């Protein structure tokens, strides 16, 4: 996912996956434009100690972003997509709610960002 936060703060601009125990055990698919965000809870629940291939595909007009987990689409966001690419970085947002006493770790193995048109 691509967004502009390098701390625990929420993204100002970006496309990203989020896990937040206080909201749901499922992945949230998120877009942020100038701190206005759309966060949609998907039907996909991650399992501990499991690697996932996460992908976001933004259409050429930047009017929708489709989110994939292990090649399967888990939803599309078409509101609050970032208007610019300023200060973008790569990340996955994770929030460990106060209700959970268990520490959680998110490991990232490979990040690949492509900015190109896709053809068949």
C-alpha cells in the first residue's frame, strides 16, 4: 500500500490496508485524500503466522482502487483517493487496541511499486 505516514499517525494521502482490532478482525481497505478518509471493512480476516500477498490496483483515471489479498479481490474504494502523489511512502497500518493484551507484529518481506499501464 502507498501512503505518506512514517509514524503511527494515519495517512494524509494514500491507498492502504489497515488492521484495527477496535473496529474489526478483518482487513480494512482505505484511501485518504488530504486527511479525508474512506475505510471499508472487508470480509477477509487475516490469520496469525501467515504471509499474505497484498496488492492495490489504481485505475488510470485515479477514480477507483481495488484491493487484493493473495490474488482475490476483497473490495474497491472509489472515494477519497489521493489527488496527488506528494510524499508517498509504503506501509501497512496496524492498530493494537487497548482491549487486546497480546502484542502483534507485522513483518514486510517484499515491497514492489509499479507505476505503469497494464495491457493484456
